């Protein structure tokens, strides 16, 4: 390694390119990856990382890249954030695993108490912890089915809920998530999402359209739960029109249907509040969390109404590693960082900078059909000039330019034509502005 492997906020906060991207050290390692790692495991930007922190990733060749992805909305508190590192080191030295279902420990209970405090609503809540977002979504469905005695699950167009069998059925997009992997779990039904750019409907109109589909094609009496991302992630950062979520939640309550907010990507300060549901005062029955919860360690949760959570028989929820003590220590550190540095407020500041930069860009480039998002979860959708016809080719060209010039950008969307910007909340204003200078150059120099 040519770079010190110490990351965290003390890493020099600069974009620094000393080789092509990827450089010789990364290219050598890509050959090893090709030899040993299944081809199905792709990489967006193939530089091998040795250290990260603040707003940068440093690779084996000594390049320092500006991070606008946070490892897909995971390192919201920054990589190797001090409280996370401290808690993890202390926990690793004490013990690494007992299995909470065999002999319990405080960290698990502390995380559940924090989730009860932070998630929307002040009703009695309980939680169960898991390893991944998909696992949390699966368990939310299990809980809703037991609690209601019903089978059906409603999800939405453009939804992403994971890569396990049930969550593949719940995810909308075929390539790359589902293609060839069926048959999928049954009793999953898809309703139309509110997508203001493409449907032009108000939130209330879009909710009425969705409820009509649910009512006619499923029937409330058969429906265990509605699972929805309050702001969609992989599906394109689709922000439903105001009113859509409250009307759906009210309909669910009226029919004893469990309303599940999948806040795996939008949660934990990302949108400028603790959870995206908070912005419209929506109080879900169950909330799924993962990604930003633990500063990079694998942890996920289902949190919700105590009566629903307790409807499952003893032993019905769990898993060998769920709520691992090191991951719980990391989560407690991450939550400490969020509170101490008011990262929700920081997400709003970052959002204001991104909104300004993206509005400027939109004024200059008619391929930008939409600018949307909330807080530090912003996106632009690209269409053929002046239209909403998706343009994934231009999106790819701009993306490649950013990567070659040291900015980690991510795309998403059903048509692969959306840039999503998810900087760590520990990024400096200067670095963020510089990253968007590169994005602007990318728009100006690609066709
Ligand atoms: C990432 C994601 C998931 C799946 O999480 P994994 O940890 O990758 O299993 C589920 N729902 C949403 C909204 C996500 O963004």
C-alpha cells in the first residue's frame, strides 16, 4: 500500500489525482478480482480503497476522490467517524458475538431504545434487529402477516426492497435485480406510485389511483401491509407529490392494513430530518432501517407499534448475527455523531448547496428533465433534450467523466437515467462545491 491506511476526518480533504482512474495498482487488483470474485458482483468505480473519511476516498495508487455516494447512503456520519471507531474498538476488545438469542447484551437493547425514541410517532414501540435491509423488509412482512392474519403485500412501481426472494418479488426493476432469478414469492401486488414528473397528478389524485388499484385487484380484507419508500431510492429518488403518503397511510389505518415505511435509504438524517416520513407528519405502523444506521457496519431494524411487534410468537424473529454487538456499538456511535453534530441540520445545508448547483445546471442543460429530492438526498433525471424520454446513454457518459475526474457519483432509476447525490454529511462545503464543478464540466464536455 502506498497510502497510510488511517482514515476518518483527519484525512486530507482534497481531490487529488496522481494516476489515471483506475490507476495501475487498482488495475492489477482488478485482475485478481476477475480471477476470484464472481462476475455477478459488479463495481461502479473500480478503484481499490485503502482509507476514507470526511468527504474523500483514497485508493491504492494515492488518488483522493470526492465521495458523493457514501457507499449508497451508508456512511452518512462519514467513514471511520470518531464515535463509531471508538465504540467498535472497545466492543471488539470486549466480545464480538454471543448471539442475542442465546445470551443477550446491552448494545442490542440500547439500539432498540434509540430506535423507539428516533422513529416517527410517540406511541409505544419495539424493535428487532437484523443484518441487512432486505432481511428487515422480509421481517416487517412476516410481522404484518401474523398481526393481521392476512397474506397480501402491496408495493409500488419503481420500488426497491432488496435481493432476497421475497424482496425481489417486491422490487420493481427486472435488470439487474430479478432477471432469471424467479420464481418469486407470491401474494405481492404492485400499485402505481406518485411520480410528479411523469404523471402530473397531485398527491391526493395519485393516492386515489393507487387505492383504486389496491381495492379492485387485492381487496383490503386480504391485505396485510403496504410497503413504501417515502422517497424511493434505487428507483430514481422519486419524491411522491405532497399528500400521497398521508392519504395512503390514512386509508391503511382505516382498513387495519399495516403501513410500512421502508426508510432504509432515506432514514437517519439523510433527508434533513431523522426520517423522510417526518416531513409530512406520517407515522408508519412499522419502519425498516439499515444503511445509515451504523456508520458502515451491517445492521438493520424493524421498529414499530409494540402491539404489532409482539404479535409474533417467541423464537419467530431473529437470526444468528442479527444485532451483532459490534454493529450495535457502531450504531450507537453513529447516532451519537448525528445528535452531537446535528447532522439533520447539516443535511439541510448540504441540500441547499446541491439544490443551488443543480438549479444552475438545469438552467444551462435542457437534458435535465427534473431536479428533486430532499436534504442530502438529491437527484437529477436526464431526458432527451426538452423531453422526459429517458437518456441513459448521456447519463453514462457524464458518470464516466465524473469518475475519471475523481468524483464518485451514482446513478439509479428504472431507466438508468437518474444521478443521485448522497454525500457523506461530514463533507466540507468546499469539497462539495468542487465536486459539483466537476459535474458541471461533465455536462459541458460530454454529448
Ligand atoms: C438498499 C435498500 C434495501 C436493501 O438493503 P440491503 O442492506 O442491501 O439488503 C431495501 N430497501 C431500500 C429502500 C434500500 O435502499
